[in-house]
C-alpha cells in the first residue's frame, strides 16, 4: 500500500518566545495546555524517537518544519543533534528537508552558517515596512522588531541562505496590500506568504481588535492580486495564489487550508504530544504521545482520520458555491466563529472569511484562467482547449465537468 507522505510541524520549545506579538494565538494556547511548567524544551530522547519514527516511514522526502513560539530558543546544539539523528535514521537516496519559521531576531553568524551548511529553508516573519510591522510585532520590552529583522536578513543573504517572508494580514496591514508587496519586491524577496489572522477575544467572544473584517481581507486579496499580475507574468511567488493556480491545473490542493481533508501534517509539542494542527492544541484533540506510541500509528489512528474528514462537512451554502473546489471551506478553525459547540468546526458555521474568498474569486477568476492557460501552454506546448464539450471531463484532470472547472466563465 502506498502511504501518502505527510509533514511534521514541530514545536521544540512549545510556545516559548522572546517576542510578545499582540496577535499570537499560540502563547495563549501554551498558558492553557502546558501551564504546569514554565520552560518548555524537547529532550534528547523525545527528539530521537521523533526522528527515528518519522524517518522509518521511508518517504522519499522527509519534511521537518520547526516552529514555535520561537524555535531558535532550542539552541544550535539541539539542531546539530537533529542533523545527527537524521543521518543515523535516514537511508541512502533519501531527501531530508529542514524548514524554520522564525521571528529572526536571534539569527547571528553561527545560525546562518548552520542554515547554509544544511540547506535549511528559513521563513522570516515580518509584516512589511517598519510602521506596519511594529504595530503588533513587539519584543518583551514593548519595542518594535523591524530593525533587528532587517539585520538578520542581511546575515542570511551574506551566507546565501534560502529564505522567504511570512506576513500576517491583520486590521492594520489589510489596508496596504500593494505597498507591502512592493516593499518585499524592493528588498529582493522572491517567496511570500500572507496569513490572515482570525482570532476571537476570549473575554468578549467577539473578534479580536487586530482582526480585519471579511470585506477588508477580500479587498486586500484583490489589491494584492492586481499588483501581482500587473506585469503579466508575476515577478515573485505568492503561496496562496500559486496554490489556487496549481489546483486549476489539476494538481491536488497543495495547502491544507484549501484541501478537502486536514491530514497534510501533524503537530508535535515539546514533550512528544501529537495534535492534528497547532490551531487544535487542545486536550480534546490530542492524538497521542510519540514517546508512548509510534508516530505512524498515531497518524493513521481512527481519531486522526475522523478529524481529517471533519472539514468536508460544509454548510449548505457551500455545496452550491462555484468556488468550493478552490477553497474547500477554508481553514476549519475559521468556521468556529460564533459556535456554541466548544469551538468545534460545524456544518452550521460558514468560514469567517467566506465573503472575502467570494469577493476575491469573482474579481480574479478571469485572470486566473488566463494565467492557468498560459502555464499549461508553457508546460505542455499546447493550449487548453477553448471549444471543449462543456459537459465533458475537464482536460486539466480535476475530475469535474469542463463547464464547472476551467471552462467556467468562458
């Protein structure tokens, strides 16, 4: 039986962090779930079991994503031990990928040499120009972090480390899409992620003050798309936009938020606890502990399969939506808003950002079709058929009728 590869999202220091970003949900998660300990660090035996168990799956590519909190707080010797275990438990011809998502304020020459030597991908969290970034991304002393991040980016470049930028879309940044894109382009950053923040105020149950409205997020996406496509062929990579284009070309959804099931990865806490996702770091969703149960058994457990299929229970209006194959209801944690069932996603609740996605797809779809056809032609040397039988299977391979897929709007 062919086993679908999955990725590990690992939090070796839990939610511990040297910053105090206003919108950080995981610091609050840490206070709730692991309140009995003040310092969270993965020990060597837990790390060994993690690497051995995952590498034993035999995937062609073993993908380790190190996050937090701030993963660099684990210290350089910890990751040197990671590499040693990966060498020990990996086989010939296997590819190992190590990616870090970091606030970048701890990066120095030693870290950069390590990233360069082992070809690690580094995701730098930065929300655009200083006046935007330093609204919410503050250190423990309440000071902005932008200048320190720029210093770290220079160090990464000096050591030829591959890195990208992750920008959180919030109440403030949502009004500056074009400016933020040009800011990153002017810095020469080629790969960008834009992550919408959707969190409730735990005291009031209402959206937190840093969360944009669906209309604001929809406007952000439309403005970002228009600027991205203005040159004709986009000059930088934007993860979500490219993921939707890949889907239109017949690929499986490359992002979990736009997939029909939540099983592209599992999250591992500092003590070996395994959860389906960091948004679901909650005792009721805990899948097991890899110190007690091998990771493959946890991943394939009935509880994880049940969670994975929960996403495809959509509100009634989703089934009639022309964009369902592209969005698949979005991230389930954004379907909790206003729920009365202990925060669990439910068919009764639409995604908080649903109107934003509808706005974006209605605006961008003609250009998406144009870009998709251009990519198809570049890859295959042939044009997507414009006169196909509209009731026939779409030639992109999606399995849908042409009129409901690439032929929509033609």
